[in-house]
């Protein structure tokens, strides 16, 4: 899963407004812990990837 960027993972978020996703993709907003948990649980994306801790 290391090839998946945090930004790419967010493209799959279904419950967010386009403007919030755009802000994240442009580095203006971080993911909330709730968003990280939902992406991890629903899509199997490791939290360390979503938090940018994968090195």
C-alpha cells in the first residue's frame, strides 16, 4: 500500500464536500482523526499512510 499517497486515498472519500477534498489535496487542510479512521476501516488504507508517517 506504500504507493498510495495520502492525497490519492482521500479521492475515495464519499462523505466529504469537494471543497474540503480540494483543500486537502492542495495541502491546506489535514485529515481529521475521524476521516483517517473511516478511510482505514472502510478502504483498508493504513493510518500511517493517511497521516504521512510511512516515510
